[in-house]
């Protein structure tokens, strides 16, 4: 999976959830210590240490594994 594909999947997920997409967006590929596969972490509305929401996507399958809305 490429960075652009992860970004597209995250945008579709945010649309589906009804979350507004704010710039700047941070896309990072991470491989957890005790895991065989990597994950893409997409964070939108990044400001300092905060973000509006975070979506984690499995690199091998392209499926969304977690999604968190941090807006109050």
C-alpha cells in the first residue's frame, strides 16, 4: 500500500463517519514492535500535539483497523 492509497482510504472513512477533513494531514507508516505487518497512521487537523481524528490502516490488507475521533 502506498501513502496516497492510505490517504484516500482515510478520506473515505472520514466521509463515511461524517467527520470534517481539516488540513494539515500527517501520514506515517509504522511497524509495531511485536507485529508482522505495518500500519498507516493518518491524522487530520494536526495542531502541535493534538489532532481532530486518527485512522489506522493495515498496510498489507488496506483495511481500516482503528478510528478515533478526538474532537470535543
